[in-house]
C-alpha cells in the first residue's frame, strides 16, 4: 500500500480511492452484477426442486391446487358462479398475481438467512438475495400464465391493447412492491425471527384483501367506507388490472363487465399504485442499507 502511494506521489497522478469489491450502490450494484444474479436465480430454482420426483411440475400443481379449492368452496358451495361470469378465470387470474406477490414476499424474507453462508464468504450486494427471490417467483408465473391463456382462449377471450397495458402494469407494481417488502423483512428477519412468521399472517390478509375470490361489484356494495382503503392497496389495484386484462375480456359481455366490475379510473389508479410502490422501494433500499453492515454479525 505504501509503495502504491509512493509511486502515485512520484508520478504526480492521483489514484482513485480503494473500494471494497462489494462497494454498495444498492439495487444498482445488483444489476451491475447480472451474471451473479443469473447464477443465483438458477441456483434457487435448482435447489427448490432438488431430489423432487415431479420437479418443475410443482410450479403448476401448487397454484392449481389453490385454484380448485377456491373454485369449489367459493364458486360452488358459496354460489359465486351465479353472480360472477366465468368465475374460474376470475379466480385464477387473481390467484396468479396474488401468488406472485405472496411467494416473493415469503421467499424474499427468508432469502438472506437461507444464503447466510454466501453472505459470510462472498463480497456481493446483499440486496441480491431478495431480488433473486422475486425473479424466481416471476419465473414461476410463466407456467401459470400459460394455463390461463389456454383457458381464456377456450372461453372466447378477445384481447385488446388494455390486456398488454394492464398485464404489464400489474406485474410491474408487484415486482416493485414485493421486492421492497422483501428487502425490509429480509433484513429484519436476521435480527428478529418473528418477522418470518409474521409474513404468513400478512399474506393471509393479502389473499382476502383484493378481488380474487369476490368481485369489485360485491366490494363496492358491502365495503362501504372501507372501499377507498381497499383500492388504495397497490396489490388490490394490481389484481384488478390483471383481471381486466384476462377475465373481463373472456366473459359473454365484456363491455358491460368493464363498466360494472371495475373502478372508473383503473389505469390512473394503476399508475398511482406504481408510483407508490416505487416510493416504498426507495424507502426499503434506505432501510436495508442502514442495517446491512450488521447482518454478518448476527450469524
């Protein structure tokens, strides 16, 4: 080090300050190391299905199991088929986007503890683990989306430009929000393991806090003063956008459904939800960077 400083003084050129290999620029550092991120995502996917007979088929089985439970209990036993057109597509389109969020939130919260050996041994941005968890969850959306597309086509689906806009906006909202909460809860879970258990409770509220198993019309009739609170939830708005993209356009009278089963300014609310998710993500990055230096001490 002294020789380097002496050489610098002799040559008259100032060397840049030394920085650790994991010099932290937050999420920017993660995407500057895209190759490492790709390897981590591949490792997470492989580890999830290691020594599994069905392997990747579980990414179909898990959401389909939930779908049949909701379809039977809510659709047949509770009679939702009589009030909501094409109820199976309504449930499944909502389930896909909600499951994406809950999986990101749950696996992202556990991501640092699950990779503590890498945290201790490798100088890499620790934000990489929650981000990788979100990308793994996004990867699992693809087979579910394939099933949804087949069912929609079979039931007379006629996509429009709103399908593309609503679908992408919905996914973007939950990518940001899921990553943000995963960042906050993953670092909090290192210090207090209670946060890992809290995620399961919060995810139960998520499933019933959006229009997955009931319609927006039912919400507007029964929620009363709570309706603005529900629609102020970015997850609920993302769910409505995704259902607008797929379910609404697979019904017998899509124009009527679009007028009665969705709020009047859905896309504006979607943009507001996206902006709110970005603000939460920026706060999450600040919160994560405030405590991440102390993470290795807790192992």
